[in-house]
C-alpha cells in the first residue's frame, strides 16, 4: 500500500487516515485482483467507522470494479506474461464537506468513444457496473468513469469509480495558506505528468498555469480552476486531491480531442 501525500511527487508508506492525501495500491493482475480490492476497501472503511452494511456493499462494489478491469482491460489473463505488461491500481481518498469516500480502479486501456453516463441495461459487459450504480445510489453516492493518469508512473488511462458517504467525525481537513496550497497542487500535478507548470504568488493570491486553458487561482482557502469546457470550478484547498484529479481529467479529455 502507498499513500500519495499532497506535498510531494513521490508516493511513500502511510496510514489509513486519509487526511487529505490519496491511498494507492497496485492490484495483482490476476484472478486475485477482486479479492485484494475488496479487502483493502473493507479494511479502510471499518477504520473510518462505517456501518457494516456500507462496508459490505462498498467491498462488493470494489470487487465488481476490479473484476471488470481483469475481465475486460486485462482480457482475463495476466499481462505480465505478454508485451502489454501493466498492473491495475486502486485509489481511495475523501472529498467534500459531507464527506464521502471516493474509490477508483485504474487501468491503462484508453476508453473508446464517449464516456458512458450509466451502464447499458442488459449488456453482458455492463452487469457489474449496474450493480455498482445500484448500490452507490442506494447509499446516496454516485459512480462514473473518466480519463486520468496513473498515480504510480503517470501513464495515461482511465478510472471507474464510486462514492459513498463516510462518518463526518472521521474527517480532518488540512488547512493551507494560498501559496503553500498552490505549491502542493503543483507538486501533485507534476507527479502525474502534467507540465511544464508555471506558478507565482504574492499579496495573498497564487496563480498556477497548468497548460493552455487550465489556470488555477488560489485566494484564501479556495482554488478557482478554469476547466474547459466546464468553465471555472471552485474547490476548497483542503480538497486538493479532488482538484488535482479534475485538472488531470480535463487535460486528458483535451488531449483526446
């Protein structure tokens, strides 16, 4: 297990408190993939004080996402035995005032065509995602898929994810000054292969230029990010992981054209 801290590019060992960073695991690219993902999510959610029902359903959803990756992205075989060697990745982080836990499974197979808004009913390859959609909705969460980059080596790919609420008592939002938050965000984006980055700060405001069309303005405890074609989106600086993920996703969508 690795926890990617928001203050630097190198992942390192950490704990399950999810205090503003993102927990990262490399999943085995074989039949044990789903079981490992299920165990990691179950352990983490119990540590956060979630109900046993939510723990069980979240573990089921994580298992379905990992199974989907093994069956479709990996073709049901271990890619370490062939030329397209890679391992899937499991990400867990918290976001928002609610707060909620975000669970994502990454693979390096690019999504072909438009990103789906929901699984197609009755499709052979979409039944697991229908389970994820139904269970997430039952607990007041959501699910989705989007382009992104690996948290281990910045390789491009995609994640399928779900969100579920977690007890507010477990939420410890780190606070940062504007310049420190911008420096932390820049380091996080650089670790994901974004750049070259240009940033400056002064008079209580910090500006980070990520690429053409994507600029971050930081004032107080708020990131204001231009994300074409969405427009300007705001994130609290303590939601740095979510802000970085939105920026990486936007960059990958722009490159996909």
